[in-house]
């Protein structure tokens, strides 16, 4: 322990006050609660419905849980539908996504390199138009 440590007053832990509940915060919390209810409850019901049988969906309460065996059978029915067609759809989506990103990178990396290093006529105009396109909100297009 040094002399400076011995002479320094002990500091109490900093206690931060709770933020005040203003109208703006209350409105933001209300919007978030509405969004959770609006999107969350239907997603929860989708999961719960996959655990129930067809008669249970009609006769029982909407949010009652079924069984894991029914969920397993539902999953098997979904994945084996039409000779595993869902797997083909997922693979097609993956191929399109990876191919699209690959083609975009293949064309934009050399273009960005050329715009950054090579002076040519119209370069400044292209850079300005690119900046305008990037700062324009998507709702304006």
C-alpha cells in the first residue's frame, strides 16, 4: 500500500438513479408491448398448434399444449412432405442466396477497387451518385 492510497478517501459505490418514466418512455414501452403481443402470440400459437392433433385444435382451448409425440409426428410429416420437397426448397433458397451474394461481390469488389485507385473521367460523378443512393431513404424510392 502506498502513501497516496492510505491518504485517499474511500469512495462509495456510484448509485445511478433510475431513469424517470416520462411520456416518451411510456409510449415506447407501450409500442414494444403491442409489437410483442402482435407478433409474439401468433408465433407462440404456431408452435403450440404443432403439438396438437386435428381434433384437439378444434375442441380444446386455443393455447393449450399438446404432446411432444404429436410435435415429432408433425415435424416428420412436414419434412417428408412430397418426397422431401421442403429440403429441395431450402437448398434452392440457399443456392440463390449464396449465388446472389457471390455475384454481387464478384462485380462490386473490382468496381470499388477501380473507383478508389484509378482516376478516370466521370469518377467523381459516379462517387457522388453512389453516395446519394446510399443516403436516400428506402421509403423515398
